[in-house]
């Protein structure tokens, strides 16, 4: 398997993608293209083996306040909103999981965070992790953000995770 990562193209076929998460499959099929090419609210990177799409990661510029950070980082950073790169969606096709595709996409996101830091400012990467995927992110160095106050639902809530730029591998 020779896997490359590149930006989504308008003519990429997105309807055959099947991760274990139906919402992520639907997002990829219906919204990833228009969000990137028409509305410019997020850019999707795809891991491809030839014409087969093995996984995708969608990112967008975002911000967080330093009150959400661990006390040590809070002391170093100003109290106004801080620029971050948000990993908005990540999924790997079930036929390709467990082969490093997710990690490869994360490395692309990490490289983008460094590029964003150089060109416009970025203090790290945030993700609202699904509980079943939190271990995947922790393995790569993400730590918990202070959870925002919100309504408690019956479903497991996403876990906000963060990795500081200094800990993001180059
Ligand atoms: C989570 C997901 C993206 C992982 O992708 P993947 O390509 O299978 O992951 P990789 O093969 O790159 O795994 C990298 C490492 O993370 C570990 N890992 C993978 N999924 C994990 C999980 N859910 N929990 C804990 N560790 C996990 C792997 O064992 C591997 O460890 P190793 O380096 O010690 O061998 C993929 O399983 C997926 O698409 N899941 C459904 C959608 C989803 O939950 N997306 C995340 C939304 S927040």
C-alpha cells in the first residue's frame, strides 16, 4: 500500500467511503466538498492509495481562551482568544484501519499547525474527540482541555483535547 496525503479535489469520489461512523461518512459525502470549495469553512485532506480514498481529516482555523488550558500554559499566554488549528473531522475507511492511516493524517495536521504558526499564529491543535477515539489522540500527545460548561445529555459527550504547538512533532 502506497499512501499519499493531499487536499480533497472537487472530482474525488466521496460516496463509497465507509468508516465505522455513519455521521462522518455522511459529512464526507455531502458536506466536505461544499465546505471547502464553496463556503471556505474547512479544508479536507485525504489519504489516498491511487484513486482509493482511505481516510480524511478536515481542519479549520479556530480559537480558544487560555482559561481552557492547563494552569502552566495559562500563565504563559495572554487572556484574549488564542489562534488554534481545529481538527474538525477525522475518519479512516474500515477497510484501511489499523495500518497507520489515521496517524499519517494526524502528521499532516501537525505540519499544517506549524505552517499556520509560522504564517499567521497558532498555539496548538484542538479536537472534540469521540470517547471511543480519545485513546488514539492521547497516544499522539493530546491532553484534556478544561471541559466547557454545557447541558448534560444521555449520549457520551465529546472530549475536548489539545496539543500545544511545542509538543506537536515537526
Ligand atoms: C480512530 C481512527 C481515525 C484511527 O485510525 P487508524 O488508521 O485505524 O489508526 P492508526 O492505524 O493510525 O493507529 C495509530 C495508533 O493508534 C492506536 N489506535 C487506533 N485507534 C484507536 C482507538 N480508537 N483508541 C486507542 N488507540 C487507537 C493504534 O493501535 C495505533 O497504535 P500503535 O502506533 O501503538 O500501533 C479510525 O479507527 C476511525 O476512523 N474510527 C471511526 C471514526 C472516529 O472515531 N473518528 C474520530 C472522531 S473524533
